[in-house]
C-alpha cells in the first residue's frame, strides 16, 4: 500500500518537474534562424567551393602553373593563360621578360567533391575555400563557375 | 413561437461560430505554443504573428478532394467526421458562459454534456471501422478502450460533485460556488476533504477524453501512421481536427464550471463572462503545455492509470463524501 502511494507521488512530482522545465523554456528567446529571410555567417573553417585570391593590385595571385588542375581527382578545374611581355629592372638594366597571365579559370562544381586537393597543392596561396552555401539550382549550367569573373565582380 | 425559433437559430449559429473560431485559432495557439516550448517561433509567415495561418489551412483543406478508399464502408466513412464535430457543437448549447449568456439552460445539463461527449468515442470507432485500414482499426480500438476506461473515474467524480451540490443544472452549480475562490468546488470543504484530488482526476480524465498527448493513443503518429483518421483527407480530416479542439474547449468549460466557479471572480468581484473566458483559456494553455511536455504513454500504462489509480481513488472519494454528507 505504501509503495502504491509513493509511486503515485513520485510520478506526480516528476511530471511537475517536467512542466516547470517546459514553462521556463517557453519564455526564453528562440534559437532558430528564419532561413530564407536570414542566414547565418559560416564559420572560419567552412569548406565551400574554391575561390581565387587577389593580390594587392586586385589581380589574381594565380600564376597559371596548373598544379591545382593536375591535383584535382575529378578533373573539375580547367584553366587557360596567355604570355605577356613586360619590362623589368634586372641587375641595373631594363630587360623584356615574359610571364603568364590567367585568362580563364573554370570550376565544374557538378563533379567537384570538395576534397580540397587543389588548395593543398597550390604553392602560391592563390585559391581558398569560399563561404557560399546557398547553392541550389535546377539547371546544370549554374554549377559551372567562372572563378575569374567572380573575382572581378567581387572587386568591382 | 417564432421568437423561440429565432432564439434557437441564433443560439446554434453562435455555438457553431464559437466552436469553429476556437478550433481554428486553438490550432494556431497550439502551434505557436509548441514552437515557444521548443525554442522556435512557430507559424509566423502568414500575417502578423502568423494569425492568417488558420484561414490558409482551412482554404487548403476545403479545396482538396475527399478520397474514399476502395472497400471502405462509404456511409460510415462519411458519417464519422460529422459525428466527431456535431456532439461538440451540441454541448455548447447548454454551457453557461455567464449568468445571462447561455443558449439553452437545462436542469440536466451535466448529463446532456456527458451523453454527447460519449458520442465522440462512437465517431472514432466508425472512422476506424469504416475506412478499412488496419492501422485505423487498431487505433480506434485503442481510443475506444481508453475513452471507456476514462469515462468511469470522470463520471464518479461528477457524481461526487452532484451529490455535494444536489443539482445537475450547470447554472446552479456555478451559483453554488459564487462569492470567491474559497467557495469553489476544487477547494477542500468539510463534507469533501479530497476535492483537490477529485479536481486532478477530472483534469486528467478530460485530457484523456480529448485524445491528446500524453494520451493520444488514438492517433499515435509514430506507431499507427495517423491513427483513426489515416484514410481521411480534405475536410473529413478537418472536421476531426476541429472536433478535437472543440472538445478541448468543452473540457476546459466543464472543469471551470464544475470546479473553478464558472464566471465568478476568484475574489468575488465583478462576476461575468470575462472570468469564464480567462479561466478556460488558462486551462487550454495548460492542456497545450502538457501536450508539449510529456511523451506518449503506452496503452498498458494508460489503462493501468485509469483502472488501478483513478477509479479506486475516485470511488474512495465518492464513499467518503457520501459518509461525510450524512454526518454533517
């Protein structure tokens, strides 16, 4: 008989404790983000698709060596460059030198597996991960990114 | 004669309107309340504070086609949702909101409300049986066994109250508790010292009668798809839903009338319909609060609670009250 009543009282007590907890939660602020209207900033180490990094003059740091293209296991990166002649002082005399300038840097995000091998293999720190995550589309073409154009748009 | 017919029509329209508006906006309150308890905003897109959500849901439900599954008993399938809503509206006719606001005062109002409340179990049984779905049948068997076992302690508690007050008229029941919260039936009196326990039993039973969590065995989503209304779409489902919320309002009104002094003020000041509405909405909030706090019980735990705890205690209270009424 004692066990019967103690069970009832313990049960009731636990129910009241539960009610108190939810009552306290009721008045606390909401923790969710109303997603389409507001987005949260991604953390520092978020790994989105890759992005070119610019130098001080706003040009891409990339020297078109093609290490990222070779490192990519899925063949998602394609880049092109052209040779440009320029004047530079070498040991006190002006000389005409050649360098490669990036003309195209395309990422095919449909095959990219976000492994990050391209960023690992870049010796010049010219590419990094972007923080983009609102990447949904019904068209395949939307995932062929022209990263050079993105860089120019970012600068302008 | 024509005036009484007009009165009746106005009463019925008012009862339907009150039930429908409450049902629609209690869904909103339920979803907002559930959201707050779970630290999220709930529906907040349609209109200010999401207040246009119920009309949107209603239009969506009404625009859908009623699908009758093959092999179902068409007549029972169509009758069941109406049977869920109609008794709830009927019960509103006799509930006194204040001294003057009552559609039809009856001297057996308590009896009538419980008679109609029992029809709710019938609609669940017909829905489960008529839709020819094994989940629906299982759910309706559960819901009916639950409703039967919770009706017993509920009615025993009501008998205790009726014995004390000597009336079945809801208005007289409230009039007997006028004057302040120390006169309420929920407060222990000399003749019935266990009244708070009775109040608790009645509260638990009315939760179980409305088939809501933690007693929602009749529509246990995780086990039985959607329970007895698995096969219902469109307004068939809508009527079950509205019936459930109308039953909540009736349950809260009954608790208020039987135990909490109806339209009387806790301190005996300014009795009126506002106190009644305040009390029922506090009770409805507690229903919502309980629903989003506790997980669902098992069917065994549910029946054990009724047969092993609620019925013996309410019977003991009945006998104690009967004995003490003889003494004093």
